[in-house]
C-alpha cells in the first residue's frame, strides 16, 4: 500500500505542476519555438543511412583451364561449330517426323547477367537435334569422366527433356552425319534418335514424372550387342529444379573404380556403382532357369487341403435361410390394408398429342396416396425379416496341412550360355561428339556452359567462372524475405493461413501479454496500468524536479480550491498552540519518538521509491 500510495502522490504532484504551468508554457511557447528553430538550424539531424545497393555482377566469359575435351559458353553469339540435323524419324507421322525445331543463341528473357548468352530451344511440339564435335575423342582409361552443363526452364516445362548425349565414335564420323557412314550422309541422313551414343545424361519430365537420367550403353563382350543400363532413381526431390525457373548446374562424374555421382548445383543427388546400381545389371547371372524343364503332373503345390476324415454334423441344416419373418412383430394400429401406397395422379391430363395406337393406353403418373400420410402404412402388411439363429450355411470340411505338399515348383538351374563377367564397365565406348536430340512441348529451354574433362578440379574452376557468376547475379537480384513470402502467397493462397498462425498470432499474443500482463512478484506496484508506468517513465524513469512558481503564477486561475481569510486565521492559531505544546518536556520526549518514527517511515518510503524507479526503468527497457 505504501508503494502504491507513494507512486500516486508523486504522479498527482507532477500532474498539478503541469496543470499550473500550462499557461506559462503557452506564454513561452512562441519564444521556445524560435529558440528551437535556431537550434534546429545549428544541429540538423543527419539523414538516415540508405540501405546498401545490391552488388552489381559484371559478366565475364569463362576461359577453360586445364585438361578438357569440350568447352562451349556461346559467347561468340553464333552456332559456329554446331550442326543442325535435318533428318526424319522413321517411326513418326510425316507432320512431326522432321527434325525442324528451331535453335538460337541469345540471352535469357529475364537475364540477371547482361552479356551472358546460351543455346535456346525455341520451338514447341517439334523434334530438335543439334551436335558439335569434341576437341578430341574421350577414351575411358584410368581418368574419370566429368561432364557438366547448365539448364534453365525459362517458361517452366510440361513435357520434354533437356538431356545430352555423348555420341559414340564410329568409323567415318563427321560433322554432317554423326553416327553415319559417308554413303548415308550423301543421302541426307543426319543426327537422329537412333544415332549411337555412349552416355545419356540430364533432366527429363512429362506429367508429374520428374527424372534425372544417367544411361550408358554397355557392349556385350560375347555378342558385340549394346544394351542400355539405367542408373537407379535419385532419392532427392527433383521438382524444384523444373519449376523454380532458375539456372541449375548438372554434373555427372564417372570414376575408373566404377563409382558414379550425379550432382545438381554441386550437391550430390544420386550415387552408386556401375556393377551394383544399374538396371538391368551389367553382368548376367551365372545360372538361369532351364527353359526346357517342366513341372511334373503329380507335383502338389497345395500347402493346405480339406480334412478327408471330417464329417458334417447331423444337425447341420444347409437349407436353413439366412433370414426369417419376425414372429413377434405386430401390425401397427391404423394400418390401411385396403389402401394402395401409390395412386394415379387425379390432376393429370392426357396430352393432346397422345396416340394410343403408337403410344399405348395412357395412364396417369403415380403419386403418393394422400390417405397414407397420416397412417403408419398402406397395402398388405408383412412381417419384417430378422436374422435366422439356426442359419449355418454350406458346410465345408476344415483345412489341414497337406502331407503331400512339395513346395512351389521352380525349373532347375543350368549354366547360363550367355554368361560373361565384365568387372570394368567404366571402360565404355569412346565418344567424340556431344549432341542434344529432344522433343519438347515447352519452348525457351536455355542451355549454357557445356564442359567435358577428366579432372574434377578443372570442372569446378569452370563452374565457378560460369555458373558461380550466374548464381551470384541471381542472388543479388533476389527479392527480400518479405517479398518472397508475398510472392509465394500469391501463387499458393493457403500460405496466408500459415503466416497468420506462425507470425501474426504469436506477435499479437506477445503484445497483449506485455501490455496487460503482471509480474510474478505480486507487489502492489505491479497492478499499475501500462499507461501509468509510461507517464512515470517520462525523463528516463526519473521525476522532474518541482518547478518554482513565479509570484504572477500564484494568482492565475487553477482548479485548486482557494482558502478564505477565516480559514487562514484558524490555521495560524493551530500552529501557535502546536509550538507551545512542543516547548514542554513531555512534548519534547514525545517529539523525539515521533521524529524517529518519521525518519524510519521516510527511509522505508525512500527505499520503496527506489524500488519502483528500478522496476519502471526495467519496464521501459522491455518496451523499448
């Protein structure tokens, strides 16, 4: 109570001083305004610092360093060195059989790196094929294969691929007719889907099936035939690489120890071994099932049979129905046996164009009988059906283990006549060209910075100078967190609910708690409202010193009651009597005791005031 009363007294005194000085403040307002104008001129607040501008990334064409077999950044702005196919597919309709899809070298539509050009697939619903030779053929020996390139689905992707093919080196290989002989080239045949390749790698999508291919063609050492081997599917979610409209770096690393890695943006999304993680397996099984072996006629594969010794019980009635009439049921009172449930509509009229010879005899449509509306039912009453407690159904002997069970029959195993063991599938067919043979229902697929090498560090340097620069430019132009949240909410309105539950609601609860909550001390000052505390905190939590009133201010009109002369005289008489009482010895002793008690009370009040001041300063810090 002392603490609360003290705080109220202090606040009341401060309010009285402020009310008494209102007119003084108004009188001095003009002069104060002029002084403030002079001070403002002398001490002008410096402008708030501006947010630093996003760093500008300047494009510089990457330069290949180290051992490499192919490097293409398209910064020349032309398709020099690339060959467009003009062939036709054998197994397609004439309208779409031609490889007449358009290609162009240009910047991305929404480029963040002016000057950076790439190869763009420009057509939709067409076959596209383009290829370029390597500096020299790549031979699989003791060095790894590293191939990487960039893809940006600028318009998204509905159904189409963005994979590359490493075209196998074949006799007579040239730029015009990759994979064909000179005679075939003279006939106009060029790069098609059936052109021999060593590796196919890259993204592919149709519908909701998102793929990242790694396929290599393995040569059977016994027959010389080639068979495609597909890597297992990546465990990572690939959806965002097709939908976010960002440039992604696709990398394939195949090592001489038969291990491989598939990376997107330099992060591994799939890995495995050529001998263990390909479908179908590289090496066939050593044994196979004998195709000439047949199951014997008396082979018994039944694990259970009906008990031949079981007999049907004599009281088993197979003919008993599943349901019977309820003999305890009673016809409800008021049931109208003679009334039909439905009657002909009395208001119906035969149509004028009704032809009884053609349409038959006309009958009014059936409607519910109005007489049955107030009755429990109409028509012949029948007992309801209930389950028959004597029903058992068809009797069947119980099942027992088959004493003649021989298990599931399988053909015997024989040595595989086509068996071989290739422990080094890494040593694939050499390739000497890179090609893109694609069908797409979406245009504007952007390709850039193809690179083939046998050194991973060299590939990483090329990526840093090309894709790394592009990533930095896209990052610099990336909107802030709030803008990203708004953009995401526009595409997915349900995110607004998530924002409210995770951001707005906790913020409101914190504000309500801070403004209306009470501290755990339970003391009296904790029940003060936040408004009173804010008034107390004026001047960094310290009360302003009492202002000395001028003589003129004493005569200004205030809301305080003014004592009259009689009351002043009575006060003076009481003061005289009090002085006389103090002059006696008993009064002096009593005065000493009262003085000590007063000092003690003043000390308690001072301590309480200090505690209140500390709490107020703490609350001010929390509010700030």
